[in-house]
C-alpha cells in the first residue's frame, strides 16, 4: 500500500515577517484608511472649498474666507445701529493685518460717520475705563481708527458688560455709541481655531 502524501500547506508573505513588522504594517493601514475617511468626511462637512462662511455668535459675526484662499484670515465684526432710525452708524472689525515688514498684528478697526470732530479722536470705553485713539483715515463711508489689540483690550472684549465708543460731534459735544460684547469670547475662540488650522501643514495638505 502506497503512503498517502502529506497534506499540502499554504504559505504567505506575512508568515515570513517578524511580529513587529506585521504590527507596523497594520498600523500603517489604519493610518491611511483613517486619513482617507477624514479627508472624505471633512469635504462633506465643510462644503465647497471656494465658499466663504459666516457664523453668528450672539451680537458678533465670524466671517471666514474660503479654504482655497491660503493667505486669508477670519474677521469678527459687529455693526452699531441707531435704534430710532434703523441705520448703521458705526462698525467694529477685529482682524489680523500684515505690516510693511510682513509682521502680523491683531487690530480692532472702528468706523464712524463723517460728521464728527477729528482732533479729539475716538474713545473706546469699557466700564469706567476709557482710552482715546486717533483716526487713521477718512473715506466716503466714514472715518476709521485702527486700534492695536493688547491683552488688556482682549480681556475687555471677552467679558466687560458695559462697552461703548465715544465720538465728538461737530458742536464739540461727546456722544456715546454703546456696543455689545456678548458672543465675542466664543467668536474669538472659533477665530483662533480657524487660524490654527490654516497654519497647520495637515490642513494645507488636504485643502
């Protein structure tokens, strides 16, 4: 009686690899699949790349450029409206500007109507604390003051209950234009998050 041949065995490339190499290959596959799913999900949730976004945080608006604008930056804005006339009389814009030496700085641009005295400047008042700044330029739309944002101003914007602009009318009388700080802290947090993403190599890779 002839002997039965031994059962055939199958070998694979994996069988010849040490355990550490197998584990490394598994984790590499997990990373690649996770990155692919993240890229697909990000595209679905974020919407088209070429569409700017606007998010409202109580009395402030966060306006961000399209993701395809690599050098763009978000802005946090609020309009001050005359409740009687229903017209905009001033606006505040918190944003990052690039200086001539290419250094970036955060500023608060305040725009007010033309029918004011320029010499006294504009007052920025939080509670009982007021600071005065000079106007930088005037256009057909109004006069603008560019205010550097330091830690003290940032803290005031984040939570002072009473805030207003103070301008001088043509007759010399000072007028307060109240504005709200509600929602600024949340808008600023989102602003920083967006800015951090845009400066991230991972964000740039998948944008």
